[in-house]
C-alpha cells in the first residue's frame, strides 16, 4: 500500500492498547506494567497525546501537573508520618 506525502495516518488508541503484539494481557487492567522494568510491552505504541504537528499542545502542562500532584501526595504522606511528633 502506498500513501502520498500529505497523507495523514491515524490509528485508534483503543485498538492499539488492546493489541497483544504490543501489550501483554491487553484486556487486563495492569497499571504496574508502566513501572515494571522487566516488562516487554511496547510502550511506545501508546501515544495518548498523539504525535506530529497536530499533537496535543497541553502535553507538557499535563506531565508537569501529574508530577506536581505526585509530589503533593508524597508531601501529604510525610505529614502523616510526622503527626505523632506534633504532640
Ligand atoms: C490527559 C490530558 C490530555 C490528553 C490525553 C490529550 C490528548 C490530545 C490528543 C490525542 C489530541 C489530538 C492530537 C491529534 O489530532 O493528532 C489533542 C489535541 C489538542 N490538545 Fe490535548 N490532551 C490533553 C490535555 C490537554 C490540555 C490540558 C490542553 C490545553 C492546556 C490541551 C490542548 C490541546 C489542543 C489545543 C489540541 C489541538 C492541537 C491541534 O490540533 O493543533 N490538551 N490532545
């Protein structure tokens, strides 16, 4: 199959995420797959923000927000551990 220079090609996120060629046990909810260094999943197959010139411009903002949220949770956890020392 051949495509012209200006052809835009898009795949369904849902289809890719449920393809066993990219993700082991694709129909199971396994969030730890993203953190497991021994995982053989092809994580690059997941492009939630899309790529290319029309890719999501909010990507960096969202990544930053998630990092900040994670830091907030960590801080909250530390506060809970220090409660016994407060009084
Ligand atoms: C988890 C959050 C988000 C996800 C998963 C997401 C995902 C996407 C996807 C898949 C596209 C389509 C890209 C394409 O057509 O190839 C898109 C476009 C876009 N997103 Fe997001 N997005 C998110 C958050 C945001 C935020 C927070 C903003 C703004 C602050 C934003 C602004 C935009 C804009 C303006 C476009 C259109 C870009 C264009 O057509 O040139 N997005 N986003």
